[in-house]
């Protein structure tokens, strides 16, 4: 399940942004960090909503699975060290 997880994008990939009723494609650069805000509908195919640099976007789940490297969350113990 992708929901709530953060990923570093290992290869530039496209995302869709909808602003004021206008849709536009943009390319997320290699190294971009995204967070999946909810899961895909159906069988894990299609798009999922993500946030990147404060923007809400949609990305194909397969792109995240193939080009995303999961970011380990810091524990409170390791964060205080």
C-alpha cells in the first residue's frame, strides 16, 4: 500500500496538476521527494494523489512503484541522537 508513504523519485517522471480547472503535465526531477496522500482506486492501477513541494499532483501508481525509492521515516530515538 502506498498511502502515507514517502518516496524519492529515481528517474524523472511525469505528474499531472489541476489548477483552477486547467490540467497540465509537469516533470518531476530525479531526486524529488513525494508523499502519497491516498491509495489508487481499483487494482493498484491508475493515478494516485501525491504532494510535492506543497503542490497536489496525480501520478501513475506504476511510476511510483518502478521509479520510487521508499524513504525510511526517522524514529524519535534516531532523530534525537
